[in-house]
């Protein structure tokens, strides 16, 4: 992604399902928050099943690091919107361990 030359900040908003992915580049004003970038990306329109819909709340991260929708974005950030867990990781581990017995 090329740096913005107009003083704006360019970020990439991504969301993935098991069979489809969205990666939408968006330019935002300096000082914009993650929630602003998500709204400006139009990802909620492109993906109607987005958890939280247009207004959130969303579980988000930047480059696989946990973040909040109110965090300020930086040029080149990859904003990731996470899906809810299907099963608690501890429960999944118990089920796998039980299957091996």
C-alpha cells in the first residue's frame, strides 16, 4: 500500500469468513479512529453478516494485536475485524483430549 500523499492516512480494513475474505483500502484523516476507518471502508455494506453490523461493537486488532475501536490508526495499519469464537478454546481442548482416550 502506497503512503498517502494528500496528508491522509491509508489503512486496510479486513474481515474473513471460512470461504470468503474482504480487504478494503481506505484513506482517513489524521487522528481517525479504528471505528472511523471501518465505517468509511463500507465493509458493513459489502458484508452484511459482519458481527456488530454497521455500528459495532467489533472485536478488532491491528496486525494481529488486540485493539479497541477507539484506538487511533496509523498510516499502513491493517485493521482486522474478528469473528466471535465458535467454541471456548478450553472446551475445544477438553473435547480433543477426550477423543484421544
